[in-house]
């Protein structure tokens, strides 16, 4: 499996991910009723923001996942925790499929984490999934995340979790 991650292009990728972010399994993305134009506007704002980036992940050359990276000291988590230098926020979404492959999503989150930690400035990855998203909690734990506490964001109650480079490397070594 070859993984490539490229910058998101709102003018061409919004239509690609529209069915992903509006799919029933993507309910935690809170875009269920979004139009393709809504998705393009949202991702144009993300890619234009100096502290937020979006990417398309390709598996063997085919678009397969969406990844976002953000500065939690400036977005999403401002005032909800004490950020440390080197903290990076992350969101990811795997494209829906009618033929799921066992272990695929775990391979995707591992690739996302490897990409984030490829930047030597990244010391710790921060996530804030909905507390009821048990599937993503299990995936996060599998790559080394440790939950700290529940926090209340404007749009959801979230489980604030952290993963250091050492925790990720240890989790990947155990899985290998």
C-alpha cells in the first residue's frame, strides 16, 4: 500500500469530498446537509487560514482520506487546554466504501500520524473527537493517544487526547 498526501485544492477537491463529509458515517463532521458549494467555501477558508491546512490522502494513487492539521493554540482549542510548543491538532476522515477492508482505517491514521511527526517541530498531536465516537477513540488509542479529559466545545462534548512522538513510535512498534 503506497500512501501519498497532497495539499487540498478547494476548487477541485470539494466535489470529491462532498459525498465523504455528508455520508451518514461522517455525522461527527457535522456537514450532513452541506452542498458541494458549502464544502468548497469551508475548505477554501481552511486552506486560506495561516494556522489550518487540509490534505487529500491517496492510497495507491486513489483519493482515500481527508486530513486536517491545525494549530490548537490558535484554533479549535483556544482556552480549553494549555498548549505546549510543538502541539499540532489533527482531524482525519476515511472515504466511505461499500467494500470495507479490515485494518484500513488503522493504516490510514498511522500514515496521518507519521506525516505529522515527519515535521521535526511536531512534539505532540492533539485530538478532540466527540465523546460518543467510540470507534475513533479505539483508533486513537491504537496509535498511542492517551485521553486526558472531556471538554465542552461550542459544537460538541469532546474527549481531549494527546499523543507524543514517543507514544506513537511505541504504539507502531507494538503493532508491527
